[in-house]
């Protein structure tokens, strides 16, 4: 009976796969100038997985049932995850084609060879783990055994961890408050794009939000209070089920770096250009992006792409004379944590702002490196 249930489930998934596996890839299009690279619009590309031949639904199920199942299955993966899996699968399938191998179902020995070759070419172990997860997803979606669970692949992955290690190769460089001021000083705030970018940088630094969270904010997510603002984060990397989280941002002590004032300047300009001078209260303005694209000097109502914050920050940092090699959107979040730690802010307050569930990550990645530099005995060697 359990076997029949498993087969029926596989048949259902296969019969509606084509509706679920469209992946959209970026193509060139008009963008913002001068601080953003060409914008990105999307068109259907290849499917996330090779689409199985349609199978009939089990008797008793209607098209409406299939549509509901399809919607639930589509929501099981975040859009960014589907895109990541699609890219990972394309790389794997291309490697198999060059070797004359079948990517699906994958031979465990072929997967082991792929992992070893990629590791030797410099691919981080964490990226190889992502590859195994994506390949597992495709196989399970087709009702096939997961090749990554075989003893051969397990032992190979263990060996690669011992050989190459699992530490991240390149972490985002935390930005200090001094560097934030340096970046802001180089921005022309007489034009809309300068006002918007200033607001993004200051809000991102003060709130310790991720770049994708900043890009997804709406007008309704900002709740003004006498002491500052409360920001509702409706969806995040660690909140896939949309429970929602709130973070507070206080007024700054310097006019040039006050995040609340910078955000107010942007929203005021945004509403003036879009013909809306009303003030939104909590729950109003839902669906209207807080930070939007700008075409030269004209503000649009189109939300920013998730990668725009990272590109903008790197470009702004380089324009201010900083090395942008390791500057990403995460530099704002990391900078908040490390700067707060240097200022003596207790760990529990930093964790409440960054929303870290694992305090070990916060300690080992942000706090302890700062403390090590502050207390190292190498300062006393007279070198």
C-alpha cells in the first residue's frame, strides 16, 4: 500500500512538472544610470529539470486538484532556490554531456568524479554541497534514487572536506562607520538616484538587513515612531514561511548619516514624482515597493531586483576610493555587527538586531575576529 502511495505521488508530480519548472533567466534590458548596471528582465529559459513525459492523474483527482497541488509544490521552493538549482543542474548536465554520461539517472561514480574534478578546479566545498542538493532534488522529483546518498559519494565528500576544508573562501568585508561616511560623501544627493542610494545604504547599515530584504520592502513595512522607525521584514532567508520579523532603527545623531531622515527624504521625493503626497500608516501602501528603479532622473514604480543593492554599493564604494573587491550587500549587515561589537554592545542586543538564530555564527564570524584584533599580543612585540 505504501509503495502504491509513493508511485501515485510520483505520477502526480510528473504530470504537473512542466507547470512548475519554468526558470527565468536574466536578459539584457534597460537599466538605471549611472549607479546601476543594465536592468534585468526575465524570459523563460530551460526547465529546472528535464521534464518527464506527462502521465495521467490518478482516477478521482480533478484538474482543480492538480492546480492546487502545483501551487503548493511551486511554493515549496523560493524563486531564488529554483534559479540556483537550475543553474547547478545545467553545469552538471553540461559536464555529463562532455563525458558522454547520462545526468539522469546519475551514476554515483560519475557524480564522485564530478565532485573531485570541481574541487580540484577550485570550487568551494560548500558549493559542491549545493550541487549535491540540487542533483538530489531532480532525482527525487523524478522518483529516482538519490546518487549523493550512496556510500561512494558520501566518502568522497568526506575526503574533500578533509582535503580542502569547509570554511568560506571569501567573506564580505564589513564596512565601518567611517567608510560609510566616506561613501556617502561621494554621492550626489541633488539627484533622485543619489537620494535613493543614500537611504538604502543608511537603512541597510542601521537595520543590519540583508540586501534582498531591503529590495523587497514596501511602503507599508515602515512604521514611523517618535524615536525612529519599525521595519517589518515579511520574508527572509531564515523566515521562509513568512512569519515576519520586526527591527527598529533609531534616529542618527548626525544629520548627514541619520537613516530615518534619509529614508524620509527618499519617500517624500518618491511620492511627489509618482503623484502621491499621502502618508501611509501601518498596513497601508502594501505591495508598493519602497525602493524603486530610476530611469535617469525619473522615478518608476518598479521594484529593485535583489542584486541591485550589491551592485550599487560596490560601485558607490569604488567611486569613493575604496576597494570594492569584497564589498557586497552583506558588507552593511556585517559592518553593523562588527562595529557594534567594537563599541561594546552586548551580544544579545546585536543578535536581536541581526536576527541571528545561531549565536555561534555571530560570535565566530563577526565578534571574535574583532576581539582578536583588539587583544592580540602582537601589538606588544615592538615590531
